């Protein structure tokens, strides 16, 4: 029945045309949906996620959520390696592992991109628990999913200054960059970053994780870098597949860390050769893997620019209980 539905871009054309829009200082026209600004071409998929998505009751669903450039690709690799470790051990003959042959984005698809491409059957066919991802805000997750105790969300956020520098590099390697460095740097206060306002994107998931810690796990990129063992164990426990003592003794967490390390993934063909189509745009596979460092922003902006952004965000997060 789903396959008979029209392409989402046609189905929601009128809805999208009525949404507030903006162009200046953005990579492309943006639209405001459910309180967040997205590139217009992502909006049909995001609306479809909001309106059409049906969570699976039996084995549950796991959604990996993030703003772009916060470690999405890494989280996909880690969560996939953890969830699939029964079928695909992360040690031994790792050439057999799906992550050796496929991009983490193929192992864990973006829900909105699947809808955009008319590939929702792929989501339907995935085994339970289904691992999927999104850049949409918490407000877009269908109520049936937010209220379902079997649906889990893992959110990853990152120091915004590093996120912006990462975004700048990513766009320069893609074919769609129309933003100057200054546009990118201003994209947080001007709410032209994908998913803006970013503080609301973060707080949506942060508040949900405080209210329902068993349904929303909130991670920080920097914490995962600093203590990968602890955070991978948290992921495993959260999705209901904790590591046994025998697995820990056998060093499975270390194997997952190695398999999903930046150096390892970056060197694999699916992650460094060719392009992939993401919501109609060609993106080099290699553009998802760069330095993976904390504090790279110091090489690009002055301390005054950094301080001004820190202060802006500090005000936005004041009194929320959240801090970077
Ligand atoms: P940098 O550009 O700062 O290096 P996303 O996956 O959300 O698009 O985020 C991309 C950022 O995550 C890039 O940051 C990229 O290098 C980093 N990254 C990708 N894979 C990683 C990994 N396996 N370990 C750590 N960081 C990784």
C-alpha cells in the first residue's frame, strides 16, 4: 500500500509551499517545519517521517539523532557494530563485516532520506531492532514513537564551534556549497544552520532524555572520544543488548572501537571512493571523515569570535541544566 503513495515531494508540495521560508545566508532555500529550519529539499522526507512513520512494536526501533557534523557517521558505525555483533563479530575476519563493505550510512539509513527516495520499503524490511537515523528535531518524531517505550532514541551533540568548522569543510568538499565562511560562522545565531535553532534541537532531546532516560540516551561527541569504552557500553545497555562478562573479557568493546575508529573507517573503499546521493545531492563518501579532533576551531577563528559565540549560546542554555 505504501508503494502506491505518490513521491513525498509531490504529496507535500502544497504543505511545503505554505511553510515560512528563507534564502539569504543559507546553502539553499530553507523551510520552517515544527519549529526548526531545514534545507527545503529535506522537508518532504521530514514531513513524511512525522506523518507516515509507524514504529515497530515487536523488537522496537532505535533512532540515532543529531545535528549534521556532530558525529552521526561514527554513532551509526558504533551502534550498528554493537547491535549486529551476534551475526557479525567485530573481531577476527573483519573483512566479512558489513562495515568493511558498506558506508555506515548504508548500514543505518536516514529515515527522511529513505522517504525522499521512495525507499520506505527498505525501512520496513530491516530486521528488529531497526536502526535508523535522523537530523530532524525531537518535535518531528511521531507521537506514536515518542510515547512508545520500545522505541529508543540516541542523540549525539558536539561543541558547536567544532561542528561549524566540520560543516565548512564538508560543504567545501560537496558540490552544493554556496555559503561563505562568514555565513557558516553566523549560522548559529542567525538560525541558518540545518535544524536551527540549534539550541532548541539540542534541548528538545536533552529534555526528553531527562524525562525518559530509558527512552532517550544523550551523548556528547567529546565524551565518546574521551571514554569510548564507557559510552559503547552505555549504548549496548540502552538498546537492550548489554555486553556479557565473557564478551568484555574477550575484548569485544576494544574490537568495536578499532573497527569504528576514524583511521579504520576512513581507509575503507566505501568511505573514501566515489559519491553518494543524499536527498538529491551528490556528496563524496570521503567527506564524512576528516580529523575527528576536539578544538580544531582554534585553527580557524579568533578567540574573540569564539568567545562571542560561546556567550551567545551560554545565554540560550542558561537555566536549562544543559552545558557543553
Ligand atoms: P571533523 O570534520 O571535525 O573531522 P557527521 O558524521 O555528523 O557528518 O560528523 C562528521 C564529523 O565526525 C567529522 O568531524 C568527522 O571527521 C568525524 N568522524 C567521522 N567518523 C568518525 C569516527 N569514526 N571517529 C571519530 N570522529 C569521526
